[in-house]
C-alpha cells in the first residue's frame, strides 16, 4: 500500500514537472522574442532594401525622366528641406486615422455582437453592409463634405466606413466559430448568457478580430487620405494633391512614402497588441509558420 502511494506521488510530481516545463516552454523570454522578431522581419526588410536599390538604380541610370520618377535622394531631400511641413500634415492624417479606426472598432464590435445575438438583425444588416462596402468611398466622399463641411468630420467618417467592414466581418466570424460543445457545456453547468459570452465567446473571437483589425488599420489610413483628396487644407492627401498639381514629384513620392509607413506602423502596433494580449494564439501561429518554413 505504501509502495503504491509513493509511486502515485512520484507520478504526480513527474506530471507536475512536465506541466511546468510545458508552461515554461510556452513563455518565451525576451531573447527568444527578439530572435523570433528578427527571423520574421529580415525577409520584408531585405525586400524593401532591394526595392530601394532598384529604385535608385533606375533613377541613377536615367531610365526614366526625373519629373516622372524622382530619385530616393531627391525624395528624402524634399522631406529634409521642410520637416515641419511634413510633420504637420502627417499628424493631421494620423489623428484622423486613429480616431476613425477607434470609432470603427467600437461600432463594429457592437454591431457584430448584436448581429450574432439576433438572426433577424443579421439578415437585415448584412445586405446593407455589403451594399455600403461595394460603393466606392471616393464617390460618396463629396457628399460628406457637403453635409459636414471641410473640417475633420468627412475624413474621419470615410476612415470609419473603410475600416468598419473588416471589423464587423471578422468579429461575426469569430463569435460564430466557437465550439458548440463548449457552449453546451457552459449551459449544462448553469452559466448565464452573459457569462458564456465573456468567458467563452468573446475570448474565442479575439484571434479573428485581430485579423480584421490588421486589415482595418491600413484601410483607415486609406480612408483618411481619400477624404482629404475631396476637400481639405491639411493632411497627406492634401500634400499629394498639391504636389501633383505642381508636378513636384519628389514631394509627391514623399507623401506616398510617409502614408505607406503610417499604414505599416499601425499594422505593426496591432500585431504587437495581438502578441501581447493573445500570446497563446501568436505563439501557436509562429510555431506553425516556423515548422512550415
């Protein structure tokens, strides 16, 4: 009897040690995270470097006229010549983008939850969402200027409309992807609908939501710039339009470059938040990617 008890305790200690080892392996340190970041990032950085070299080579060899494609040096000189000018307009677009992005997240998540809770509401709103998504935003942006004026309102509204659809679709998909057995188990254990939502449905939908947020972040930048194209006196869209009218291609390319960097920065921030809030999902995804590669 004593021998059986000792062997049982030994087995429990071994299982506990294995569990702690798995937990430790599931929590990568700073060095491992930095190594993983470098492993994931060197390819896109290498591609960007190759594109810049190709850009420089085409302009240095004068394969195209400078007024059509400026050199990287001329583009960066245009930014260095007027840093306050570019900073002011970049901040305007960034403010419009972030505000529109946050509003799209709040409204999109609430709409998705309401649609999942009510099939009637889902059947009513889904066609309208698709209809609104198909309409080119550049076509309806002038109406927003007429309705809201030349302030920040039209730009923020276009950014919201651009980012809203990916948030809603991803959240609805995430809320519906919960394992039915988990829902049945929670119902059997007497969990209320609110408890089931916050403990099961909402956490399970977060990976899908963050996938949609990555798309929505870049779309919000595009929406803000599209709103500035229609009517604005500040912002990167205003810079691009003004440079296009003056045939100032270095400033035009500088505005496009800054706009692209802004979208990439927002994408990276969302991905960093995903890894911070959902380490289990990010680590599993990275492990799958590393084994595939």
